C-alpha cells in the first residue's frame, strides 16, 4: 500500500517545490526547496523516509500550512465524525428496519415496491440530492441553515441535520437492497420453514432468528463502510461548509501537500485493517462455529 | 411517515438552537477558497491577502475611492522622499501606532510600531527557511538583501546582521536603498506581502506563527475555523484612521461616511466556501451581505444588457461591476520543436480562434476581447489598439499552407493542457479543439489537477495551455515581464519566449518613469509579442458582484484588499429588505 501511495504521488502528482516556489520561481529557488523538502533525493531514499514516518507515526508538518499534520487531522476528524457517524448509524438502522418491515409485510406490493424505490434512490446522483435539498429545505423552506459550522458541540448540530438527512437518504437505496437480499436468502433456510410451521410469527422469526443468523454477512458489509466514515464525504463537506477530512484531503491534493496526503492515506489504511480484524473477531461472537486460529 | 417525523424533530431542534446575541455592526463577507496561513509573507493570492489586510498593515495602500488606483500612505506618515537617482527612499512612519494586544508582548499590551519592525519583517520575507511565496517582491531589488539571504542560508548571518539597503535612521524613519531605480517599488510596498509583523510575536509562536496573526490593522482575529470561517472583531487599539473624504467621479456615491473613524464595523465574519450554490443561496437569503455571481445564475439576476432584473432590484439587491486587471490567454511552449519554430503556424492558430464567441459563450459577454497582455485601466493599455488576429479561417488556412502544413498535413497532434479538472475548462478546451480542427490542426486534450499543471508549466512539459494572469500591481510592466527571457520557466514566462530585441525594449522600459515615453515602448513590446505570437490573447474579464443595499460603502476592487474596514450595515434597511427576501 505504502509503495502504491508513494508511486502515485511521485508519478502523477505535482512537484511540491514548484508549488512552494510560487509563480515567480527561479531554478535556484526550486532546487533549494527540493533540498529542504528532501525531494531531491532518490525515490528509493524518499520511500524509506516515508516508511520511517509510518513506523514512528510522525508525518511532520504540512508543506502548505506549516502546521503539524497530526494536529490538522485532529481538528478535521471531529467534524467528519459528527457528520458521518450519526448518519451511518441512523441510515443503517433505518435500512434494517425498512428491510425487515418489507419482508414482514403480507402485502406483496410493498415487497415489490421497496426494491423499485431503492433503485430509484440509487439512480439519482449524490450531487443532485445535495443541490435539491439545499435549495428546497434550506433556502426555499428555511428549515435548516444553508451552510456553516461551529466547533461548539451546542451549536454545530443545526448545521448537521440537513447533511445527515441527505447522507441517510443516499445510503438507504444500497443498504436496503443489500439487507433485503441477505435476509430473504436466509428466509429460504429450512430452520425458518420449520419455525414458521411451528407457528412462530414472521416478525419474531425475522428479528430473533433470521437477523441473528445474517449478522455475519451484514457485519462484513458494514465493516467495509467504516473507513469511509473517516475520510469523510467530500461533497457534503464542500457544499455544507463542514471543515472535515474530505476538505483537508482535497486541499492537500490540490496543493501537492505530500505529508498530509500520506498521513490520511496511511491512517485510512490502518483503520481498514483494524476494522477487518475486529470484524473477524466478531465473527466468533456471531457464529461460535467460527474459530480464529 | 417515519421520514416526515424525523424531519419534524430535526427542524424543531434547529429552531430551538440558541441564536447569537447582537454584536453591533456585523458584516458577513465571503471568500471562495480556503486560506492555508495568516502570515503576510505568504499573501500571494486574493484570499490570504484579503484576510491579512484586515489584521496587518503596510507602509502604503491604495485609496479606496480613487480610480485609477492611487497609492497613499498607510503606516507611512507621508509619501517617501526619493533621491535624485531614484535609488534611496526615506520613509517617515506614523507615530502612536500600536500592535494589537497579545500575550507575546509585555503585560499583553501591544507595543508601538518602529521602523526596525519593517526591517525585521522584510528579513523574514528573505529568510529561505520561511519559504516565503512573496520573496520575488524584493528579489534583487534592495542593496545587500540577497547577500544577507545567501549568508543566512550558509549560517554566516543572522537577523542581527545589518543589510546595507535597509536602515532605521531613528524610531520612526526608514531608509531603503535600491540596487537600481524601480518605478513600481511603491506598488510593491503596497502589497500585503510587505506588511509588518512584530518580532516578539514571531518569537513566541515560532512555527505556529501563521495561526497567530498579530498586526497593527483594524481587526483582530477572534476565531478561525479552517475551511469554514474567519471571525474578526474591531481592534480597540487601532490607530486614528478616517474614511476618505475624496473620491473619483464614479465613486462619489460612497462619501456618506466621509471623515468617520475606521473601522466602521464591529465584527466581520468571512465565510469560506468551496461551492457556488451555497454562496448564491446564502446571498439570496440575506446571510451574506455580498456574494459572487456564478455563471449559471447570471441570467437569473441580470438581463441581456447586464443590468439587474427588476424583481431583484426591488428586493434591494445591487450589482457592483469590477473590471479585473487580468488577461486570459492560450500560450505555446516556444521550446516545442514544431510550435516554437513556425511563427506562421502560431499566427494561423490565432486567426482560427473566434475570440468574440469565446467572450460570449464562456464569459457571458462580461469583459472585452484582449488584443494584448495589458488590461484596461492599467498603465500602458491602449484602448484603440487592435491586433491583426481577426477570426478568419481562410487566412488561417493560407498561413498554415505558407508554414509548410497545408490543411494541417505534416503536423503532429498537439497536447493541449487544461489548468484544472472543471467542466468549464473541459468545455473551453473542447471549443478550441473544434475551432482548430476546422483548419486541420488536431489537439489531444489533457486534463490536470493544478499541481500537475503547475509542474508541467514549470518543467516546460506543456505544448499548448490556457491560463490567466492577474496583476500583482497596477502597471503594464507586470504583464510584459511574462515574455522577458530572464523569467522563463519555472518563472512566469511559461511560454519560454526568448527574444533579445524584446528583452532590450523591456530593459529600457524599466528605466523610464510612467508616462508617454514608457507607454510608447510598452506599445512596441505589445506589437512585438503579437507578431511573434507566443500567446493568443483572449479576454480581459469584467466581474459582476452582487450585494445587498443594506451593505454600505461596498467597493471591492482588485488589488484593494483592505476593504473590510470601510464596510458597514444599515440595520433599518436590512430589516426591511430581509422581509422581502424571505
């Protein structure tokens, strides 16, 4: 991973020395900046410096802002989690609720309508949702602030409600389809038929047996989404003025700020690995037959 | 049903969120990009310059109401005494000017500004460790400063080492000696890059100085949320400064507050945006006191004559017309083996491009077709001048044939580099591609992020590219230096145009004061560039900036970055118009 990040930046990225030298750069200035940044060294040496930073978890200072990279990430992670975590949890619970309700429904129309509704939701682009809801709910109906942020816990929520609604709505389509498919597969199992034959209600079967036995694939699907909670939703952050990780990352890419790019990429990867590990451990809880060797 | 319930709960919660109590006159302004640091030495773009100019001050600035732009003292007590050989500038500094209160000073009270503070600040600009984007302003200009920079790098000098060309004659007199006369030196001293900082503050905050701006300016930084907003409050120890009492004819309506103490507002919140829709909506609902006009909303607000539509005018929305000191152009890399060698090929391409359609399609007809690099309202611009490159495909084809490439035969497919990944850039490049395909010249469009584009330009890797140049100071020289051989990539001469005759004219112009003789030289240079065609000039842009009638004295103008101190709100009008907006 570290090698891929490193190569992508050095092959297709900009030259930070050119960026820092500005529009009146001279060849001497560019050269001395390269020396200071260490970008005049061989790619091999630079890669080992990068590995050293990963091991020591010290990414130094941003080349653009001169701030400590970890400090910058520290300030951005709060807004991002405030946006993504509640939206993720609420979105998931709502999806689960809708999936179970639709499967529980005796009316086959509802069962048929839910996937159509989900596909319709998925066929609209994320940007279109943002533009539409920002225009109607925030501007036209004046229900929410159009844009903004406040670091205080008391004031920030008013800025987050609309992005949450959009994030939840956008997540409903794929989540409900996935959960419905996982749950309905489980519904075809023999133990379900037996349970139903014994007179167990559909609702009880769904909540107590099917859901429990579906936790394994559900946890896998959920865990895949967790790293994205940290990298943030760039579009939501950009349109709603939330100073989170997405904004930080795009800013860093636009200004060839390698220390920030490296730190965010490494953190996301580590998180991804960590979440996968936790998911594997959780498998043993959800299914005692699974043994980690 | 569930969603409706959720929506109800959320809106109720929003409604219950406590509102901030009234804080006097509060102006809500905006910037369209994030700012990485608040340190004058990095103020090389509009965004950081704007915020820095509210907190810091320099020796000179531009008069808020006089046009064309006119330099006047800011922290200087008067205009400088200049020696006969135009190399020595003696500048008196205002007395009783204090830095803003900060824990960096003894007892937290800002101390008085001294001439030596400027010397310290400019040494910071020269210090290679600071990687100051604005070093070019003094590079090679002040006697001994480049040497001090080199010695500092080698460890042979420190901040106590004197620089021959920078002297504090007493606490309030500064003497600057130049290596050679510079007729735009005062313009450079009016740039935010040269604004003054205090050594105590830099010493206290060290590498975090860019987050702790402490100047002598009208506003103090209260809160800065990166990528979101900057809150500034009135500096209680600000020097006596008054709203101007004189103006040009076109700004006479802005004299209502003449003679009042600055700043007029108690608080400024500068909201930082990354997208245009929230700017537009925040402006329309009255959250922002002024805004920008996105291209897609232009027809909504303005009629065909570019005047504001009545429905908006009734709601108290006004529009400020801003003639930008800039030029947009397409450049050829003159080191390209084919493009650089065939002048007639470049001339053919210039004839094959319909600049009027570009102005109409891509700039909503806001601006004027450019005939050279120097924009209107800038020294050296000649309104009557027109270059020979009228849109004429037949002539373009003839020139192409004369260049040895009839119907484009024998030409490679050229790479055309876009400066960013925006839809606008792609559409513009598609238009150029289609126009040149008509005469048989093929392009391959290459999309770039800004760092990629910057790298390609500075390493001479882009064959053809489009870009814009905005004046750093209001002088034609700032545009003509784009073709000076000493400035080739990685410098601003991205076309890598090298011509001894042009260089000679440019060097002669540097020795002349602004005036008829110099303007004649400028005209010659413009003709020279147009004959050689290292660039095809497209448009000098005009921008329409919407604002609400309750925002008073709004006269945002390119190169005047310290405009926030002149702004105020008519609260009665605001209450009245807000009702109409809702």
